C-alpha cells in the first residue's frame, strides 16, 4: 500500500503541473474543448484514485469539479470566469491535500471546502472570500525544514540505456587501471584515491542499475485481462491469483519474459483448466484457479505458474512423441516420468486433439524454452494427474552483467555464460574416449556418452586443426539436463562480464549472444550455447538420449554425487580437493615459490598468494601445478605434482579424528583417497578478519589450544575475538575444567568446552571441543539471539 500511495502522489503531482498551464489557457479561451477535456480527465482520475485510498474530502472536491466540468462539456453550462476561478481553487486545494498525504499527515477539515463545493454546484459561481491563493511552500514540521519527499522524473528508456552503457565502460576502464597499478608497483597515495574512486563508481553503478529495474507487476498486469478474454472465448471460468512479492528486475528482462509467460498461460487455460461441467463431475469447484507468483532468490528470480486443472498426461505425451518421430518405442520405455514430461518442449509436439485459434499446432513450448535458455534461465515442469500443473522458471535479475568463463581458441578469446557450465575436464584425461557415429562426434566420460562439439572447428577453423586434440573440454548443461562437451584450446578464468549488444553482422551469424570487454579493453564474444547446439545439428530429443547412461538399467533418479578433484601431491600421494572450492589451475616454475620458515608464497598476476601443500624443506625444481581455490572472499593455492581428474564420490567419506587437515577418506577407483578440509586450509593460511562492527566472542585467557584451533573457526563465523573481561561479548567460550572466575565471565551466552569426549560428572553442561558442528551451531544461535 505504501508503494501504491507513493505512486498516487507522484502521478497526481505530475498531472497537477500539467493541468496548471491548461487551466490558464482554458481561462483565456473557454471554448477550447481539448483543454477542457484534459482538465476533466485530471479531476476524474483524482476522484477515482481517492475512492480506492479512502480520502473522502479529496474525493468530494474532485467530484464537484468533475460534475461542473461535465456540465460544460455537455453544453449545459457556460465556462465563465467564476467557474474557472472555482476550478483553480479546487486544484490548489488538491495540491495542499496531496502534500499532507505525502508527509503522512491527516487531511484537516477546512470550512472553505464546503464553500467551494457549493459554488461549483450553483449555476453561477460566487466564491466570495474563497479564491485561489498562490501555491504555498511545503509545510514545516515543528519549525524544521520541509519533510523529505520522494521526487520522481520520467526519462526515455534510450537515455537510461546510454547512461548504463557509459557506467559499464567506466567499470571496464577502472578494472584496466587496477591491472596497470598492480603491474606498476604499489603507491599508498594512489591506491587510497583509487579505492575511493572504486567505491564511488560502485555506488553509481548500483544506482543506475536500480534505475533500470521495474516492479514485476508491470509484467503481471496483463494477466487478468488475458485470462478474462480467453475464459470467455473458451466458455470457462478462471480466477487469477497474482503475487509479485515486491520483486524488481531489469526492464529488458520484463519485456523478454512477456511472450513466454503468455504462451504458458494460454496453454494452461486451453489445455489445463477444465470446463465448468467437467470440473463439477470431477468433484472440483466449477471455477478454476490460475496462480502466478514470483520471488527473488539471490541474483535470480523464481517465477511459478500453476493451474488446478487436469494436469499433464504422460501416456498421451509419450504416444504423441512416438507418433511424431521424436523418440522411439524403445527409448520411451527407458524414460521416467520427468523425462517424458520434458518432451512437451520438443519442437512439433502437441497433445491437442484438434487445432484451435489458441493452440494445437505444435509450436510454443519449444520456443518458450529456447527463449528462456537464451536469457540464461531455466524452466521445469511438474504435474499431478487430475489436480495441477506447475511451471517453474528461474531467471537472472539482469542481462547487463553476467558471470562468464573465458576460453581460448587459437589466438582468439570467447566467453561462455557461467550458468551453463557444469564442469571442466582436461582433454588428455585417461577417462575420456572419443568416438564418431556418422557425422556426430561423441565423447564418453565416466561411463556417460555426451555429444562433442569442437569449438575450434566451429569458430576458428584452420588447416592445422587436429580433431580431438583440444586442450580442455567445457561440459555445459542445458535447462532440461542435457549435457554437451565443448572442445577448446585453453580455459582461462571466471569473469564478471558487461554485456553489450551485437552489430547486425555478428548477430546474423547466430552463434553469439553478445559482446563484452575484458579488463585490458580487448573485446570478446559471448557464445550462444543454445544456437551452437542447434547449428551443430543437435536436436533436443537427441541430446536427451545422449545424456543417458550407456547402461539402460542404471538408476537415473539418483541425486547428483559430490565432486572432487583428484591430484598427486608433491610427495607422490593421491589426494582430493572438493570441487566447490576449485576455481582454476595455475602452472609455475618451482623457483617462483618463496619459502620462509613455514610460510610459502608466490606472486601471480601481481598478487601475493599463500601456497599450501609444500614442505618448508622441500627441494623443488621444474614446473608444478597450483590448484587455485576460493571460499568466496579469499583465495589461496595448493601445490600438486599432477592433476588426475574430477570424480564423483559414490562411497561414503570416513572421518579421521586424528588428522584435522582432511575431512576424511573415501574409496575412489578402489583406493582410499584423503579429501582435504577446505576450512582448515583457509583457517591456517588465508585468514580473513571479521568486520569492524562484528559482535565479540570472548576466548579463554592464556589457553594455547583456543588461540590455535578455536580462534580461526570463530573468526570465520563472523565474530571478533577478545580476551578482555570488560568488553561486552555476545558469546563466551570457557573451559569446563577451568577456573570458576572464568566461568562467571559476563556475556549474553557462555558455552563450556571439555577436553574429553565423555562429560565428567558434576561439571556444567558442555560440548566436546573438537565437535565443530556443535561449536558452529552455538555461534549461529548466539548470532540470531537464541539462548540456552
């Protein structure tokens, strides 16, 4: 309601400004019908809005002015100077009331309001002492300055796009300058000013991005009218339920979502919701329900469209798919229900018994999925026979800035949208097997047959291009689960990319989704993964068949296993790194490592990185691999002699209580492989201090264990560490067998830690000091205000 009220105030002020000039011109020429109509529309709009917001005094005034002007328009009343003066007085009074509404004040009763209404209702206006006054300044509150008002202005969309493009160019220039500063040496004066410039630019970029955002209600406003018209045409009764949850997204995204949403809603009413008689026979209410909602989740929007109709018939979908040649009977028999449902997105499939003006021609849902995937989103469908069908759309907030993976093909660089990337595999991995079936190239990876596209042959064909000799495979996953392997020479890095539109010549190639610039100003093209697949002759149903395991009896509904990167450590042991930590692989000469005491470091791209996995007394020579890992805020490198492969953990991880550096061990290819503990790596080498305003956690005084083991865990959880008993702490850790004075430390909550797994008799409630989950749970509970 607050947002609607603010919109009412802004709209009324805008119309007030426009109507003042019209009133003056109308007073000079009362016979000017166009100006009379403009003034009439203003008071009519205000009156209608007042009825919605329950402003009776404002509604009474605007209604009186509307009635008088309607008489003039009908020719039953003459627009004399008295009437014009009365209308001007009403306009001034409306302005005063709007100011009170904007400031959150009640509209005070005014005896002049009655005189204005009486004068407008009389045949001849006689205002007496009631006359329009010069517009007063905004009222003050308790003698202070005028209350802050939300001012609005309307701008052409093209101008906003130009401003956003300029800000994006500034961001790229800032990144290039940062790179040059790093390579040119450090200067505290320049770095301070540069950091300030970066902060300002970040604020401007956020503000401009907000200027492009619109409420999703702008998209949903079309739904009620569409449902009404379609229901009347089909003889059905459908009620609409809409919930935008205050979601905002890029205006361009709103426009591009309009057609997909229209297709889904039309199909829902035509195919999903039954006729009233059929619904009554099925024990349902004769009025169907269509629900459209949206909610923001991180940097994406999740939109849900559901109906309570008959649901999707998987048997009918399967039969139609076989008849249309989309799948064979044998392939259909190996599909589960979710795979069969996804066939509705295949081109040319329609389950309608007859073609109508609304649907049934086998086009629509394939276009819906293609458009959504091209925007970097995904669509999923689920159904309950006879009860409902649900479409779940996941879309990015904006198309302007996206995450991308940059790859090299020869001397050229390209970008792949990060939302498509599933995993990266070195092409020389022994787990890969290349094969050809007719004109189709396939790669078998971990028992899974995947269609292979050599991007070098597609984008930069040369006579020296050697088939299946690419340096790496980027395995991408489409919205429906199909996987494709893209062959490239090298994988470079993850980037935040500012996307710009393509020239007509590049757009005609139908291989690229946009143009972007790297930090050094070099332009690169963003690949359109969907178009690449289609151009290579990969139909949706064919890719789906390739995505299935070579073993037709394999359970396809098992949840995805956790993935790790298996590598050989510098001392020759097999180890594994959780894939969620891995960002990329670096290769350096061993003499680039700096070893001082127990600290090992190196410099990459002008930045100093801590290096783990290297013994201080190690004698290294030649080239070594460095696994670059991140926790989202910090990065470090872990040394490896060789990278083996990425693996899925199909066996349980067995914890090792005696080794804090690993999560445990798991059987991989029949051998026990230790899995490194990412928390331990960052806690020991890349500790990031808590924010300056973070709450305090008090640690036991003079205890070496808490300083070495507990403190990094507490800081990683977002607390500042203190041992000062005078500092107010949100939580305090005390030793269960410590001194009594320590146990009585003042804090919102005190947690006692014991050294033994089994608590001793007569001691306070405590937790085992190596029970990390229990410690983190206590920290989270204290942060949320919980008490024990």
